[in-house]
C-alpha cells in the first residue's frame, strides 16, 4: 500500500457513489447540486448509460482485487435516482449482480427524495436487496418549507405515502433510514418526533452546507479563528445549531428506550467515550468514498459544489483511470492524513479527536483553502461539550460505567 500525506498509508475506497441520474423532480431551495457555485450538472448526461455503469463496475472490481477488499458499498444517487425508470434501474442492478457480486461482497443502497417510490420500485429493489434512505425534514410544514416541486407544490404527502409503503412488512427490511437537514426555523423536538412517526431504523441530521465566505443560514459573517486563540478566549458568539442539536439530543437521550438510532449523536458519544468516529462530518477517520458522475468522471464529495465551480473535480474518469489513481489526488491525500491534514487551530484543539475539524467542505475560505476549522466550529464545540456533560452526568449514576448509558451506549443493539 502506497504512502499518503505525511507518510501515512493510503486507505482504499470502500464506498462508491454512482450518480445514476443528473436531474431531480424537486426544487429544494437549499440543494447543493443545482443552486450552488458548481453548475456542472448542466453539462452532464441526464442518465448514466449502461456502458458507463459497466465500466464503473469493472473499475470497482479492479479496485477490490487490487486492495483485497472483502466488501464494498454502492450508493445509487442523483439528482433523484428513481428518475432513471424501472427498466433502466433493473438493468443497472443486473449489471452489478453479474459483474461485481462474483468479485466482492456488495452492499447496495439508494438515496431518494421518496416522491417516486412505489410498490413496483420497491419490489425491484427487494429482488436486488437494495436498501433505501429517504430525505424527510420533519413535519409537513417543516418539510414543505424547502422541499417542493418546481411548480411550488409541496412534497411531504407523497413522501409520507412512500414511507408507509416502505414500512410494510414485505419491504421493511429495505428501510435504511431518514435524512433530515437541520432548519433553525423548525422546532428540534417537533422535528425529531415527526421523524419518529415513520419508525425509521436510523436518522441522520445534516447541517446545511456553507463555507466561511458563504456561511450557512443563521450564522452570518464570522471571522476564521486565528492560529492562536486570543488570551481571553474565542469571541462570544451565538451558536444556534448547537442549541438546536442539543434540544434534539436531549429528547433522544432521555427517552426510556432507544426509539431510533441517530447517527450524529451515536458517533459523538463514541468519540467522547474515546472510541472510533466513523462519519464524514466528524472524527479523523480517512475518507474512503469516491463519486462517479453520470458521464463517468471521478469526483470528490458532492458537498464541494458549494465551494466553487469545479471544486469536486479530480480530473480523472473511469475510462482512462483506476480508482487507485484517485487516491493520489491532493484532496484525498489530505483527507486521509488524519490530524496532519488539519490546520493549526484544529490540531491544537482539545476536541479534535471527536470533531475532526468538521466536514471538509465547511472548512473552506476563499483565500486560505481548507486549512481552517469548520464554519460551524463554535457550534460543534458547544454541542460536543453538551454531549460530554450529559454523558458525565449519566456515568455518575448508578455505577459510573459506560453500560450505565443503557440503550444509548454505542454498542447497544438497535
């Protein structure tokens, strides 16, 4: 295995996100694909052709053989991936089964807005054992504030109907979870409880994308923290996202039984207790995901579209390059370098093992690149501190052991 940044060994890709459709039938006003700085979707084909799928699958198999991977994850994404239609999706999944499954164990999932998910799609996904994650932002009012069709029609009712189908005993095993983008205008407890209505096995809370130059809603302009914090501590700024997440966390944590898994909360608990943190938005684990767009180009994380035109590009494609070639790019090397890949402020921070500098995209400043803390730095610090405080109190009773956390211990069964 070749060495990466700082002499650390490179980690092979284990997650491959395939952008099988470039367009979407919703017009969510916070979408990082269509309403951000990078507008490359306009130049992509609408659908990933089957020849491109075959080449991508062959490259994944090559990567698995080269790095002796026992398992890979395939994520079908868009736009809205179900816009490819049932026939094309069926052919695509057959290609995966015939060309990749004999080489390596494949765990496949699909991320959808849910508006097209019907019985026939679910039957197709069931035959191929494809998990389904659905975007839902909470109650009808909360969800429909942003997630509407292009003509302005709300989408919550359609998504709710799809989730009821997904929760049918025949299809329930496909249900991966719900993705919820945090909106400060929505009550955190009401949002969490609205998600609970659909019995999701897992919830992922996502922070809206932003950078130091283009901050997320509610944060306003903030200065990048200096290399050395001032003697009287960081500026006293409000941390609305920390407050939102803390309220949702307390509702989840104080429940007498585990109602659902919340990925962000469980990962932070694990980190605070000294365990591993395995998520793109937290911790120091090396990135192991690569994106293949509909035209076969290899890209870094989609969220980089908020940074600048071309920011996600690697300059590589699956027709001329291997995935191991993508491991040599500067961005991947930095994102696999752990502590060494962070800026001075983060490396000196007591919370770095948990926070990990935050999501790579959220660190960007137009003059200083990515060697900064997250634009959410103070919110993340306040929220992690809140979780640590709650854990300290819980561990003080009754016996001071991690098992005292009961259903919220990271090792507790779901």
